[in-house]
């Protein structure tokens, strides 16, 4: 049987395979969507592979419907497995609509589960996470969490929101903005999760809350070190650390991250009676770790 020659313009310049979802970039070159998205998001490249012209990560990828139909027709004519019509990719407007639905109590759980599914969809994981961040999902989930505590609403939706926050890998800059707006409320809410027994599946919920608390605590601690003057933020951060110290694994993580040295430095920079009491109590608990003697 003669080998079938595939038209060159059906081949993706990156994967060298027949394109399943051809898209054209702003540089005028057509690639398979998966290949060019992988190039932009995984390799963190910002140039077109063929022209070497600038190609921003979030630039438009225009579906090439004409080429897709030609490929599908050619596959049918040559008895090759037909390329299916691809599903349209997620866009920012869809995410914004989902965030709007969270305001409806009857849709909250369903909506957050949909957002979580988008964040974990393997074939478009990095791209979807970027869209979720651009649409403001982290801030929306934080505000939802704060609303839950204000209304004493400890349910499955809160668990899913905490899980989603952990999945989207909130960037450092986003954490700084959230802490600047809602520092005390965020830390207080997360510590209340750790101390509450009112929730179903409390182990999973506390696990999500603990991971988030560690993330926010690291940034809160850095902010305190940089400013050296915000006593209210310092106290909120210390109270959160004190709650987290109840678990031995957390104490070890804090020691390994240099918390002992940071606490001493904060105390030297900002001596204040109540802060000193909290500092001494946290240091006492951290020093109960056998690892401290090895690390200090």
C-alpha cells in the first residue's frame, strides 16, 4: 500500500502532526492549539516559534475553521481517522459569568465545583488556571469564605472554595493585594476553620485551610518585616501562627522556614508588650521541636 502524503499546511510546525484544532497567531502562523499553548505556557516563551516575532502569552489565538474543514474532508477522503470538531476553549467571560452565579445561594456549590473542574482539567490545566486568575477567582473565593464566616455558613461550598484556592496557586502579588485589603479577616477566618468542629469532612477542610494559612502567613510575615510598623497586622499574623502551632508538623515547617529567626528580628524591631507576649509563646512552642536544636 502506498504511503499517503499529508499536505504540508495540515502539519503543525511544532508537533509535526496533523492539526486537530488549528489556530492562527497574531504573527500569521497557524499551529495546533495544544502545541502553541504548551509552547507559550509551559516553556514560558514569548516569541513565535517560526517568525521569532513577539508573541505575548495571552495574545489571541484565532480558530482557523477553513483549514479545519479541509483537514476533516481530506481525512474522510483518505480513510484516515476523522479529526473531531474541537470544543471551544474556556474564555474569561465564561469565568465571570460563573463568578456572578456564586451570589445565588442555590448555585454556589454547583458553580464552585465547575470552577474547580476547570482548574483541574489536565489537557488545559495551565491555560485555565491563568484565565481563572485573570478573572479574579482568588479574590472571589476569599470574599466568599469571609461571607461564610460572617453568616456562620460552614458547608460543602466552603470546603470546595478552600480547595479551589489551593488549586489555583495564587500568585505572590495577588496575595499581597488580598492581605492589604482583608488581612485580619483572612487570617482570622482561616484560623477559625482550624479551630472549628462544625463542618462536615472537617479533616479535608482543615487541611485546605492549613495550606492556605501557611501561604498567607509567609507573605504576611514578609510584609511585617518590610514595614516594621503595622502592629495590627503583626498581631493578626502571630495569632494565626499560634493556632497553627497546635500541630507538630506545622511547628517543624515553621522552624525549617526560618520562623525562629524572623520572630526574634521582629521583636527587636518592634518591641511592644502584647506582641512580645505572643512572640514568646510562639517561640516556646516552636522550641518544643527537636529539630530546632539542629537548625538554630
